[in-house]
C-alpha cells in the first residue's frame, strides 16, 4: 500500500501561466488573475485604522498603571465580535478527528477513503485522504478499523465508550519571520554573528545559511481543551460538573471556550485560515490574510471602541449603568460572584457591545494576545504596529514563556477588566478563565466601498 501523508495545509504560489501582452505595446499588467474583492467576514467586526494612547486610563498615575502610556498606531483589521465559543472550537476538534479517522481507515485497509490518482488518471506519488467521502461510523468494518481511537476498557468512565482525546493532534507549519532578519538558532555559528536570509519569502537558496527551510517550523499540537482546568484552578471548590459537561454539552455551545493554551489557540488560527483559503481558492478567489491572535495593541485599540482615555469599553469610570446594573461579568464584590448576573462564564454577547460592536471585551473570560509579556514593551516597541515577540522553547525559563492576556474574567475584580490593564499567563498552561478571539488583518488601507457581504460568496 502506498504511504499516506496527512496533509494539513498547503500554499502554492503561481508565478507563471499568464502572459501580459498588448497589441499597442502598452503596460497592462498580468490579465485573468484570480478574483480578489473585499469580503465582510461572518461573525467579525471591521476595525478601522487609527492611533491611540496605549495604556491610558482614568487612573493615569504612578500607582494606577504598570506602564507609561504611549501613542501607538494600528492598521485596519477584522476582529471576532465575541470570544470563540465551545461549539466553534468543537468544529476544529471534529475536523481533526475526521482526518485522523480517515487515515486510520486507510492504514487498516478500508477501501474508498484515499485518492490515489489525479484528475488526469495518473498515479500520485503519495495518496491523499478523500475528505469528501462520508464515514459510516456504525459500519462494522469501520468500527473495527477505528478501535484504536478509543480508550481501553479499563480506562473508560462509567463503562462508556470514549474517544482517546490524547490522539487529537494537529500538525502545521509556520515561518519564523523574526529570524528571517536576524540570527537563527538553527543556523547560528560558533562566532555568533548575525545571519540573514537573503531573498524574498518565495526565493529558495540551494544551500547554507540562505536556505529558507531553516526558518520553517513544524508544530504538532494536541488541540483538545483541558477539561480538568475547572478543578485544578480551584482547590476545595465544587466544579466537577463543569469538568464533565462544559465543553461536551450542547447546553454550553455558546459559552466561551476555556482550557485552551496559547499554543492551542495558534493551531486553531492556522486551521481556520486553511479552511477559509481552501474554499476561496475553490471558487477562484485570491487567498486572504491568515487569522491570528490580536496583538496587545490591536486588542486595546478595539476594546476602547473609539473612546479615548477611559478605563472601560463603555466609557466612563463606572462599572454600573444609571439603573445600577453591572455592565460586565466579573467579581463585583469579594465572593459575591453572582451580583452581576453570572457565577462563572456566561453566554457570549450577554452584555451590550462597545461602540465598535465587540462583546465582552471586559469580563467573562480573559483573552490571549499574540505578544510575549514584557514590562518594558511600551518603551521598546515600535509605535507603528507595536508588537513584542519571543518564541519560547520548551526548555526555556518560565519567564520567557509569558504571554499577554487582556480583559479580565468572571473571577477577577474590576481593576483587571479595565482596557489598559496588562497581565500574563504561561503559553503552555490552560485556565478555566482564559479564552480567545481571532483577528484578520485587512488587505487595504481603509474600508472600501466595495466591501462585499460574506453571504455573496458562501
């Protein structure tokens, strides 16, 4: 049997095939290229470019802020209007499960789940999984072939057949752009001199330090949420029911996903980018920018909703409206979690959005940002699209694994739900009070008049 490769993502750049010609010798550019039109992405809000005083708030004094405020510039981008929900993240989990199941079927000799020839009837060097063929999970042959995906009988809970979620691993690649312009750990010499990759992203050099493969990293990530986060975050606290049901039950479909590490959220963004761009290419559209976590600057700019120098997304210094109702899900009084209407997480969009149309930028769950946490980021970062990054390795000190979290959560007091407040958690940890949302950089300067609704192409 041919070796099966589980292809997670692919990117093809076509540099030939169209020739620009003109009868009168004029410059006309390359014709008949794939279509690109601005698309209003489903479930996302457009945030127009702007500058703002990052870190500013009503407590702008030495004891009320951890960083000196500074004017920063951000470019236009789309942002999820809510935190990613359990059901949205479950789509990722099911996609990975489907792919692993198909590979297991092929490896165990079940026919019909691999494509071995191309559209011209020629044999492929390596067969690929046929994602279009429906898996008949109740078929006896299929069940036998997939036995290895389930936990052994002695490890079953209450005698129920359960998937072995430790096998739900997603493999993808990413490019270390920082080291494309500096020293690479892979290529560093004994002299420790700075090495640079000479050439464009798509220009491969034959050998030596100029080989771009040195900057392409492969990640293999288990993507299932840590459902035990509810009990290991709170000792001597009855949260067992959330451990059993929070991610698995449809009752919590529209609640923010938690128990996901910073590393897992990056894998999710890669997968989300892949499925969008594969679809766009299938209808002859150009690829769009990749989804990613927001930078710390993008998050704060979006959270403010266009309101400058205030501490909350709704503006003003207060956490209640004129009727005395709380405006976010947090811990309003010590131990009185339910005074704001929720004890733990609440369904996303429970409170009113800010002026940009973004929900829960304060409270509910804290949110991962792309940046590494550093106390001096505001002073070091470039004012143009500020971003501080460090790609921590497993053996690096814990201090190097700190990643920014913003927004505060259901378990935090009001200082942490202020838009200017910075905090951190370690990239390989998962908590019952940290979730995330995605952004996608806008391919342009400002929002154009030709922005199309996603419903026009989906």
